[in-house]
C-alpha cells in the first residue's frame, strides 16, 4: 500500500508501507536506503525525528482493494484487522 505523508512544513512525500500496526507504520520513501517508522502518540502521528506528520492518503496496490482512500484517520484502515501486523505482500 502506498501512502502520502505531509510534514508540518507542508512537504509531502509518497512512500510504500512495509508494515503497519494500530500505533506504528513502517514506510520506505523513494531514493532512500532506510525505512522510517511513524508512531501515533496522543492521537497524532510523529516521525522518528519527533516531527508531527499527517497521513494524507492511502493508495491500495491490491486488485482486491483498489482505489485511493482519503481518510480523516488512518486508524480506519489500520484497525480493519486489529491486533495483527500488516506487511507488504502479505495476504490477510
């Protein structure tokens, strides 16, 4: 699943979600060698550097779940199978 992350300074980045749990998402961005973990604290998403971020969109790569999802809260997607880790390439 792809995502669009918006940082507090307005910068937006597209990334590939590698794994997700209710309060954490591991993302890799183009042209980077390392992954980034976003965590949710007090209802807000925070980057590893402590910067507040917003998840602007979730874009499915799965033919079973096609489309782009603009959500008020990514927990709508992350909680669909609560308690399990979703990862790239995994079939739930």
